[in-house]
C-alpha cells in the first residue's frame, strides 16, 4: 500500500484519469472528492463488499440447467 500525506485542497492522480482531492478535514474524518470517467465505478468499500457478496450469492443460485436456458 502506498501511503501519502495530503493537506486540504491537495490531490493525487491515479492512472492519468482519476483525481482524488482532499476537500475537508474535521477531526478524524476526511472528505474526499473523486473525479473519474463515468465508465470507472467508484464505491465505498463496505458497499463494494456487499455487491460482491450479492454477486456470489446470485451465482450460487444458478445451476447448469439455468445456464442452458439462457443460451
């Protein structure tokens, strides 16, 4: 993991097309602004984990016969 120090209104750039800016710092909470292309999904980690778990559950409920019907 890369750890960087940034101050309010400073930013980092990822892969030439994603910019993360520190908008506000209050105590232990930091507000981030993220500029990314619309095709790049951006999720809070807890939401991302829920999506992954839902996808795994959906795949577990699909059997080979279900796939044959789709094809």
